[in-house]
């Protein structure tokens, strides 16, 4: 947003339905020690949107959700390894923070990427127990999964809508091959929920075994959620006999988060996603025309409420093409120029369209981009 006074800016970051829901919870009380009806209400909202989900559990972040999902698939299958895609980030824990941003000189072959821990201090087994898959390479993915299917507990997948050029058909392929090989598919919708009313899985028409969420599901409050079919979710059902696995947290499913999250989800209607699509198409076309007019090769990617650009003449289809192709020095200058004109691009996610935005915001950004390119 640019040019707004504090009052307008504040209104745009506090949806009235979310504010009302929080006020109501303040009056009802806080620090509640037991379940509330809100858990059932938001669970019904989620299961109504996602055919793949029968039951839901709440956590405090996407990282917590992916950590518990990792334990779930290992406990269910009895297998030690977790497969994920090169360049995908699924949270800050050892099992999955591997090969998230590997330098090319350490990445290994493109069809069989090395497993590289993201940080010092990680467990020695992190690299050993991670199987790294390449985006948009069906043959290699199938070969790797077939060779190691008896050791892989689950395939964690981020569809990367609006961030990488990964077609829905590739997502469908991942669902088909994991089903055939009896490997649970775990879909990370923490970011991709912004691409559609039922997330990336709804757009692709797939039903993963387990899905986890964050961000929008909390309406601005810290949140995480895990959902899936009964046969997968029963491993963390504490209501019966011990299953060998437990998931809990002092603030998991707290009433403020659930109230804000429920109000937020109810506001994210199919009609609102149609509004996002219209604004996103306008942004996509405007950026493409602007880069073309400036003679700057660019790849524009967008879906739902998400959009990104890469200053490259080649398609950006995976982690390596995202590192190799774009002009990163010019990208930095463009981003700084836009920031100085009041438009902040978030690294790694870039553009997210929100409900208060209108065509004036899209056109203002495109105009600012045109000015920045002329200056750069």
C-alpha cells in the first residue's frame, strides 16, 4: 500500500469480522484449559473445503505441523526416510530443512540432487534420511521413488503456484505415483492456500493423504493445522488407546487463534478468490507489458492471489533455474527501487493480493515498476 494515512492502513490490516471475533473471545475468557466449540466449527469449515480431509488437529505454526506430519508418516509406515523436492521449504526442523537453498556447486546432478543440510548444528542423520527430488522431472522422480519406496515414509510436496512454473499435471503425477507405490503424500498448503479456495490441491484436483496449513488459517495469529483422511489422522487421536504417537501444545487450538482463523476463512469465499484472479491477471499482464517495453527479459508467474517475476529469458521451473537464469543484481535494484516508491516485495514469496486491494493498487505498482525500470 502506498499513499494511505495511518487510519486507512490500519483498516486494511484488520478485517472487521476478525476484530469482532477476537473481541467476543476476550469477553468469554482466555487461557482456557479444555476444548471449545470453536474447534468443531473451524474443523467443519476446513473439511467442507477440502475433500481430502476428514479430521483436523491444530498446532501453532507451519513448522510444528510439518514436524508432526513427519512423525505421523514414519509411525504409520515404519520407514525412516522423508522425500521432498529440491528448493522446497517445509519448516525449521531437521527432517525437512534439507536442500532448501543449496548452492549449485554442492547440489549434485540435476536428476538426482544431493541431500544438503540447510544449517550448521543439524543432526547428522538429517541428510541421510532425506531423499531429494527434482521438480518437473517425472522420469527421475519415478526412478528415485521406485528405487527407495521401501524406505520412504512420505513425499512432502509444495505445488509452488505463482512461484515456480510447475503445472497442475505434475502435481497430479505426484499423487498418482505415490498412490501406486503406497507412499503417503503430504501436501504443504501453508503458502499455496492463497492460490485457490481449496488451495493448490483443489486447483489440481488431487487428494493428498495428509495436508498441513499455517498463515491464513490463523487470521493473523500464530497457527498451524494438520488434516487428512481418518486412517492417517487416527495415529494422533488421543481419545482412545495409546497409538504410540502424541501431538499437543499449550497454545495449540487456543480460542483467539481459532476465532480469528474461522472468521478469516469464512471471509475467503469463492467470490473473493474470483476477485483475486481478476486483480492477479491485471498485475500479470501489466508487469509483462512493462518488462517487455523496457526490453528486460522476464518470466511472470501467477496463480490465485500469488504472483512473482524473475528477470530471466528462460522458464523458471525449479530451484536451479531460479538460481542460474535470473539477473539477481538487476532484481535487487528493481526491488529497492520499488521499496523507495512504497512497494515492498517479500523475498521468496513476492506478491500476495489481498481483499482490500483494488485496481488502483495494481495500476500504481505497475506504474512504479515502469518508473524504476527507466531509472535502473
